[in-house]
C-alpha cells in the first residue's frame, strides 16, 4: 500500500510508556495501600492498570503516513479515525521538545494548515529527524504541481 517514497511514522514506545507511567505509579500506590490497609484497593489497582494499558496502546495506535500528495493520520483502537490533509495546504512547521523529549531524542511536530477541518496537526512522540525538510520539499512540489501560489 505504501510506495518507496512514503514515510510512515508512529510515536515511540518509550514515549507511550512515559505517558502511561503516572498511571502505573498510581496502580503501584494502590497495591501498597492494599497491602497496608485493605485488600479492596487491589480492585482500584487493577482498574488503573487497565487504563494505563489502554493509554499505552492508544498512543501506539497513532500512525502518520506522509506521501507526496497528502498526510494521513490514523488513530484509535476500538473506533478508528482517519484524517487526511492535502500536502499543498500545509503552511507552517513547529518542532517542540521538552527536556525529557530531548533526552530520549523525541519530538512533537506541529503542522499548521489552511484546512478548515484540521487547522493544526500534531505528530506526537516521533523520533527526532529532519522530517520537516522532507515535508517542506513535498509541500513545495505539491504546490508547484497543482499551480497553487501563496499570496500574503
């Protein structure tokens, strides 16, 4: 389904783990409370573990397919959502890296577009790379191919 020049990105497993870590710590806290106070806290611990597992799987379900014509974002476990943005609609690129993301060589990439349905697209937890240069080149090619000129 994907060609050789298509790029498929997913959030890193480490990023998904870091996002689910607070819930895992809460589950461990409930286990300690079950040991000290009441065994009924085990139920809370299991529920929080289930939510943490779902969050980890949900973040890992994000897929970003970047072709020469469009960007397709897919997410969801039980209910899938697929958004597609034409490449010539991309206007601006923003890379955001917190200190933790810098340590693990991950980044957020935000794309601003002229699309009314998707004015802002976020690629979360993707590996650090020069993807913005690739997207910029593809946007320029798409605009040239479709004879679209930007007026400010």
